[in-house]
C-alpha cells in the first residue's frame, strides 16, 4: 500500500505541476486588428487556455464587434499586451475557468495597467459546463478596484454553437 501511494505521488506530482504550468503560463502573441476602419476602438485581451475553445470564443466576439463597426485589437494577456488604454473605448477580458477563479494572466494584466480610467469592460468567462462560482464576481471586483466600469458579463460553456453565441452577444454592444 505504501509503495503504491509513493508511486502515485511520484507520478502525480509532475503531472499536476505540468498542467498548472500549462494552464497559467503567459502566452505572448502579436496584436491582431479586425475592421481597421471601425468607428470606435476595442481591445480584446484573452487567455488561450489548453484548447482552442477560449480562442474561438474570443475571436467570434471580436468578429461580432467588428461587424457592429468596432475597430478591434486582439491579443493574449501577456507583458507585451498594450497597457495604455487611452485610445480604447472598450476593454474585453476573456479567459477559460480553471480552479474556479479568474485566470492569473488576466488579473496580472489588469495590475500592469493599474488604472483602467473608467473604461467600459466586458467580461467573458468560458468553461466546459461547470458553473464558474465566483470567477465573474472576482473579476468584476478586480476591474472595479482598478477604476473600470462593467458593461456586460458573459459565460459561454461548451456545447451548441458557441461562436454564434459570442458573435451575437458582441453585436449587441453599440459603438
């Protein structure tokens, strides 16, 4: 019994450490622009997660904004992401739920920005179907503590046509 327990610890600890690293590592990407001729500017910052789900939802939301005449810049939450928000009218934060809370890359990004200067913010949490408990409320508090204004909070779970849901939610945001 002891040997089995020690083997489980020896094998399990590295696996858990790798998954934690993979889930929360900072991914640097270039800034992509959708609808460069848009009427107002939005910055969409997302954490890609372990699958393409968060990326797909974020890009569908960006596409919906662009179709509604927004100029959208998209980037992953990293030290390279723009922190001067004075040129933006909307900030969109999107991340997958792991450990039932906001992704550390997103909260670290907000801390780097420091003062959101009242910018309207959309919070998008994505998940596999488990209610994110306090993830949205925790992010709402973080955004409000840094002087941001919550415009909308969305939760998008796997299943159904998630890209249509994200795209349609973005179309409701008026420039």
